[in-house]
C-alpha cells in the first residue's frame, strides 16, 4: 500500500520587484515540490475605481494545471474573471485580472489556486484601496470640518433676537426698552436726541432691559442697540417720542409700565400705571393687534396679566384705556415674552392653529351675514364673535355635522376689526385660537 504524496508548498518572500509604496504593489511567488510549478501575482496598476493584477504561472510538470481566481471581501468570497483556466504541460501563461470596486464590501485580497493530481499551490496578494474611496473619505472629513466651522461661526455671529421700545413716552418720564441678543460680542445701547448723545452703556449678555430719562420738553429719541464681536457686528434702531402732559383738566395717563418688561412664558406681569381715570381696562395685544387678555383698571395703579406661552421670543403690546365721564385716554407699552428653558420647542400634541381650524371671508361688509367655514371639528368647539376689546357679540356651539357657521356683522360707518374666538378641547389639551375679521362699511 502506497501512501499519498502531498505536494509541498512554499511562499516566497514578497517583493523586491515592488514599485513605489504609493502604488501599493505586492509580489508573491509560489514554488511546488521539484520546482514543477511556479507562480507570481502582482498588482500592476491602480486606477481610480479598480486595480489591475498580473498573474504569471509556469507549469513545468507533465500534467495540465487547473487555475482558479477568486477574491475575498468582508462579506465572503467572490469570483473574478477569468474564473478558471487550464495550463498545458511545459508552458508559461500570463493572465490579467481586473478587480473593480465592489459595494458595499470592497475586495481585500486576490487569490489564485492551482492544482493537478500531484501538485497543489496558491498565491495571494492584497488589493489596494481604490482612489475613489480614499477621495470620498477625504471629502467627507473635509465637509465635516467645513460644516463644523460654519456652524460654530453662525452660532458666534452677533444677532439681535428681539428688541422692544414704546413708541411714545411722557416727557420727563423714564423710557424702558427690552432686548434679547445672541452670539459672541458685547451688547451696547446709545440714545441720541437731535443728534446729541444723552445716554448709553454696556448691557448684560442674553436678555434684559435698560432705561433712560427723557427731557420735559417734547422730542424724538433714537435708541440704537448694537452687538459687536470678533465675527462681526449688528445694529438695531428704534424711535420713541416724548410728549409733554397737557396742563388742562382733561384726562391723562401719566405713566404705564409692565413690571418686568421681559418675562418668560406663564409668568405673572404687574402692569403699573398712573392715571386720573375712574374706570378702564388693561389689554394684552399680539403683534397683529388681536386682544389676547383683559383685566380691569385698578385704582391702586397695578393690574396683573399672564405672559402667553411662546416657542420663540415674541413681542406683545400692553394697552391701557381709562375713562372719566365722557373723557377717555389710551396708552401702550412693549412687553417681550421669552420661551421657558424647559419648554418644548414645538406645540403640544393635539393642538390646532387658526388656519387648521377655520377660514373666514376676506371681505365682510357692515350689517351682512357671513359664513365661517370649519376645517376641523375638535371636541366641545364653540365660536364667539367679539369686538377688538373682547366683548362677545354672538356665541354658537358647533356640532360635528356643521361645516359652516353664520354670524351677522355689526352696522358700522367705518372699518372695524373684530375677532372669531374658537375654544375647544382635544384629549387633555384645552385651547383657544383667534382669527381676525375685518368689517367694512356698506357701499
């Protein structure tokens, strides 16, 4: 009984025939017993998205030699062309092998297996990383660096988020301005009257308020808020007029000031005023002039409001209307409301905006009937037609089957602003939305 002869394999050292390291070429040779089979596998050329290998096989035996070409990836073995070929006895063959870019797993090595009945040999070479992948990695790193630098620079740019100042103040009184700024830089304010500076100073970062006195004479004050930093500067200018008190016995409001003038959502605001009125009310208006809250005029000179819930810094107007007999007087002041630090930046789930709930006609005439189209039917929906002071004129409950609700406009001789107040509930969410209605005189 004869024992099987196992051919001996020996891997020759790599490569004294390599080119430059940048070409990432590797040479491996294989020699079988009796030097009957010799093979060499070398990366000859590296292209943008592929590599070109050259395999040389010398069959010095008396048998045909079978050769198989395959590639190895992280996901397993893949076939490469030519997959399998035969080499005649006593011959030398040179084969070109192309290794294209394969995604998602790229080729790591090229393997060549050779065998006959008495000889077994193999050769293997590493596949260099294609230039396209190297460029993609380099571009990704560069893009990340550029994006990071741009984001940091944008965050560092000086910005004025909000700035509020009453349009009128009483001459000789103190004017109060509120602000909110961001970015890297120093916040400052400057007050000028007739071209001459009368006040100025450095402000604290973030948000706050500042005051400046006015002269007892009538005048116009230009108030400039500036943020100056290493990455640029920004400026915002507002104007207020100082008006002297009338010396007659007519009704007057001597002072009106929200305290504080910069608050966060849900906080209480003490509205302080000085007036010789007998009755009246304090109203909170949004930027479009819609009345959001009312509270009665107090002889003590202090009324309370609640700051609305906001997602971004929002400017509101606090109005005071007083009366004494047939005489009336009005005054207003600015109020800046900031979002709570812990508040979500989005509205609670289930809430609706006025545009999602209802639609009013673009043109409503005096004493006419107009329809309010309903786009949604939340629970307990009730519509109230109010004047701008919040006085209800007509209230209707809405059933799920009703698509249009009809109201009658008041008979007026001049343009008037009114409000549709929609109150409803959605689960645990209670909500009121306001939609403004402009009424025009007939004819």
